[in-house]
C-alpha cells in the first residue's frame, strides 16, 4: 500500500482533523517562502531592517512600504488546488458531524479566499493591520496603501498585522491552536520547515499523546514525530489525499 493510500485511510477514519500549514502551502500560488536558499525572503532582505519592533521604531515608512508591497503581491495571486482541497474537506467533514480546523503559520489570506471561514493565523496576517499603541484594528484596505496611517483613537500609527521576530504570538491564536491540537484525532502538516517555535511544537505534542501525524512536503521537515510522510507538494498532493 502506497503512502497516499495509507493517508487516505487515515483521513477516512478521522473525525477531528487539524491541518497545519506553512510557507510551502502557498508557494505554488506564487507567494515567496522565507527560508529557501537563494530565493527565500530572508535570503534577499535583512530581517533586522524589516521584521522586528526595532526596525519599525527606526524606519516605520520603510517597513510599512515593504509589507504593503507584500500584501499587494499576495492579492495578485490565487489559492491553489491544495487550498481548495482543504476547504472542500472541511465542508464535507462538517456535513458528516466532524471538523477540520486549519492552523497556519502563513500571513496570507489564501485559505480564506479558497472558502474557509475560520483560520487560525499563528503569526498574524498581512490583512489585519492594527495600531502600534492601542492595538485597535484598522480597515483591511489600509494594508494595501503605500502610505502610513494614523490611528483614529490614539497617537499611534497603523502597523502591519504580522508577528515580528522578538514578539510573542497572539494569545487568542495560540489558545485556539492548542485547543485544536488537543482535540484532534489526526494532524496533517503541509509545507512547513518545522524549525519555527513555538509553532513547531504543536504537532510534536499531539504525536506524543498518540495522534497520527501525516506530513505532505517535497522534502522532510525537521519534525521528528511524523507517522507518514508523503513526498509531494500541497497543490499536487492534497487533492489526491483528500479525494
């Protein structure tokens, strides 16, 4: 029996599935990943100048423009067949009385545009700008403007809605993710390197309590407790796995 056949059997048997996605999930839509050698965003740009609170304090206009350009670039892409396969599985499982909960490390909105109405963004979202002082949410279209915006409620400025290096994950997102993994009877990990913590601890912890973990990735991640590895991309593999 092939890994894909074994994966289909595990999917069919599961009631409450968590799909945990990383940058590889959106790569086939044209969204750049972060760590690929030579082509990843951090191979081309200095993290300290763009993705830290200190960078924002030093040159907020530069940081804002970079994220606004990233948001515009994401908006020019489309969800791939892997995103649509996850959304279809969620609809089918809900109709059967089960659940599919998506926890993502991605800051794009491709899961939502594929039809998911509930996505946990562990690292924030390009499309959730907020005030840098009072955290008041800003209008979504502010994320696409090239100019900085002032907060209407306080002296602060609207900042990108992503989690920067040195910042804690959003408490509500982390609590949601932990609850999802705690109640899952199957975890499907898609397109993540497994090196970013604490996010990478979630599937590992689930595996420790006996939950089966399937990984869909062209290359093996750094996750050590994976029961089944399917070596393919999200867009190619997920429609077949979830068929």
